[in-house]
C-alpha cells in the first residue's frame, strides 16, 4: 500500500518544500512528513501536482517511459485558427527537437476562479482556451508550443495526470489516496480520503 497526495498547486509557487529566495513553496499548503513531488509544475503554472513517499511509485508516475498523459487547460492570446491547432496536433519543431503529436481541442472558458494576480486583460486582443494532452514533459513545453504557433500562453492549469484528476479542489488544497499495489498486471486501485487544506 502506498499513499499518494493530489495537490492543487497555486500560481507562483515552487514545486518544492524549501527556497533560499523567499518564494512560496509547498510547505505553506501541505505539511506531511517525508513526501516529495512525483514530477514538477512550473512556478507560473497552476493545477495538479502528485506527491508521495514511495520512490517506486514516483518513478512510475514521472518517468517518460511510462508516458502518463498530462492534460492542461491553456488560456492563450488571440484566437487560434484551424491551421494552428493542426500544427499542435501534428507536432511542432522546437529548439530541442520536434514534439510528439498532441491532443488539442478548443475549450469553452472553464468555470474556474480568477487567478491571483489576474491574467492581464487587453481589450483589443481576445483570448481563447484550449485543452492540450501531452505524453511527454519537456521544460515549459506547452508554453513553447503555443508560442511557436503564434499564441502565447497566458494561463496554464494542469487538470489531470493519467487517471488522476484535479476535480474541484481549490488552489492550495489537497487530498490523499491509498494505492493498493497491483498483482501482476492488474490496474492499481485507489481509496480516496477527504480533501484537506
């Protein structure tokens, strides 16, 4: 049995527990001894972060070989045309090489709380929301992909990692799930525990 913690990482918080520069860290929102992130989420991104005290589980979640798909809701500058979406779906060539094809679809503005501080608003420039699903995780990949097709990312929220979903957790809240180790190749099962702050 292993414990997995699902946390809604707020905007402008590091995906670590300490920082020498005085920036916000996970220590201000979750106080569970001996856990560490299974993967990371950028300082200026929000959403689902998984934490555990089980090294093997962390490896299964975060290692690229296991290809856990990650789902993002992305607010971009401008209104992407079909050609831009097709480019994202097909894979774009970044400085560190071509990306794998992504699942991309237009998204109605999700019913989520405004970011604090809010996204900059410019009356003359519309914004749009996309849902982007990747099975790779390069540094700042979503932001680089949308910028490559002419639509810089304004807000980025990770809403799922594999079958684990952010759901309705508010920023800074978390919940614990107990994972029962699979026998042979049976899927892992989970037992959910009440959300905590």
